DNA sequence: GTATAAATTGACGTAAACGTAAAAGGTGCG
DNA sequence: CGCACCTTTTACGTTTACGTCAATTTATAC
C-alpha cells in the first residue's frame, strides 16, 4: 500500500488512494496541512476525536478525518472543550437527520456564547482597572521625577 | 497575647493589638474579610506574597498584610500571575522612592494591557464565528423541521 | 545497504491556583 | 471535662491540552 511521498505532497505518480479513490495522508502531512503538531493529532485520537485507518502501525487519515479535524479546530477556536466537541461529534449519524446533534450543538453554543460574553465583560473590566492604575503609577513616577517644579509659582 | 475572639470580630474588650495599636487578625477573619479561603492565604504565604506574624504557630495578619492582599487581588483581577505580583511587590522599599518598582509595574502593565486587548479581540472573533455557525445550525434544523412546505407554490 | 527522515508507543512534565483530606494541637464555654 | 470549632502542617489531587523526551520500528533516499 503506497502513499504520498513525504517529500512531495503533489506527486501523484504513486498509488495514494484506496478503492474509492480516497486520498490517504500520513500524520506528518496532516499536521502540516492543518497547522497542528503530531502530538496533537495523536492526542485527539487518544481522546476518541479522530479515527485514522492504519497501514500496519502507520496512521492514515481519510477525508472524514480531515472534516472532523476541521470541526475540532473550529470548536476549539470558539472555546469548546474537546469533551464538548466529542460529545457533539459522537451524535453524528450519516444515515439520519441528526436533529439531536444539531440541537445539542445549538444548546452548547448558546451557553458558550454566554460564557464568551461574560468573559469579554470581565476582560473589559480588567482593562479599565488596569488603565486606571497605570495612570496612578504614572502620576507617582512624575511626582518622583520632577518634584522640584512644584514649589515655584 | 490575646486576640479578637473567633466568635465576634467586633468585640474589642480584648487586647487585640500589639504595642503600636495594630489590629492583628487570624486567618479565619482575614479570609472572610477579603472573600478568599484559608487555603488561599496559606498558599500566598507559601509563595512569599504574605508574611503574617506568628503567635506560636497561629498566623496573625497585620495591616501590612491586608494592604498586600488587596494588591494581590487587584493584580489577579487584571490578570497578573502571582509570580508577576510577587516580583513587583518584592521591589517595594518603604525607605526609598520605589522608582524601580513603579517602572516595573508600568512595564508589566503595558504588556498585560496588550495581552488583554488581544484576548478581547480573540473573544470577539470567537463570538462572531460562533454566532455565524449557530445561524447555520438553525437553518439546518429548520430544513429538517419543515421541509414539506418547500414543494408547494 | 546504510544513512536519514518519519513514525510509533509510553510516560512523565507543564502551567496556575488552589481543593481536599488527614492527623493533630489549641481554646472557649457550659 | 469534653464537645465544638479554629488552626496547623503535609502532601497528593484537580483541570486542560498538549510538550518533551526516549527508545524503537518503519519508510524513503541515495
């Protein structure tokens, strides 16, 4: 079972597909393609988020794995935990309408949105407090730098 | 050496002060007063952020400790790590102008402010992405809930 | 066939700020 | 006197998402 050569991803002289013409990539290429580390891909697999095929012990990522990874990365970006992502993904059923999955996703999204908004408020609070105390510190520094000008008229 | 009775913090019939008239409080009262746990106070001490006196093995918090704790809590609120807080506090010298301390604080504050602003941007990004995908999910749910109306004129 | 590159599993480490349990000493009060 | 409560020290546990070796096996290049 041959694959894409590690050196050249564009080389298609090899048999890099299975019977369905699926492009199988190994972990290195997968990582590069999506800007994650090998460790991350293995970690996601360990957590049940990815399920690459194997050629012996070598992982082979399919189109499905790529789609799933994209979802994982989107989920992470909006602040879902991997557990949340997994929970939602586990509900996916290619033969059904996935209404339950969509409802769960929507439910979790609403909660996450609320969390994000609260976080934003906290951060803005912090920014205000920090700005205020920075002004105070600047004043103290000025008082120490040029105190000789305060006695004059 | 007597103290505030544990049951009543307002009872001032006891000798709860040292020679300077300083009010010494024990860990329980200190924790309640500032809304932190006992563990937190001990943790901060372990990290060198607080230095309560001792009556035998019992911690006695002075006015200075209260001031320091306030600073710690402010620092935490604006997102400084305890290490940062300690680093700044360690520069405090009651006999000097503390110019170095103030400069360090200002420097750290500027960096922290930048971090906070970046975080805020990330969160707003996330909010946007999440809002977008929520709309998409809602559409998919609608398509599954009322597909029978699309065939009619 | 060998050097180099890529891949594997396993397992400990990291960051921050405490939580929690255990076991024991001190203290006021009725 | 003994309960109830406060406090002490020590030390492992928690959380999340990986990082960082390390030792080994496989794959590709020349």
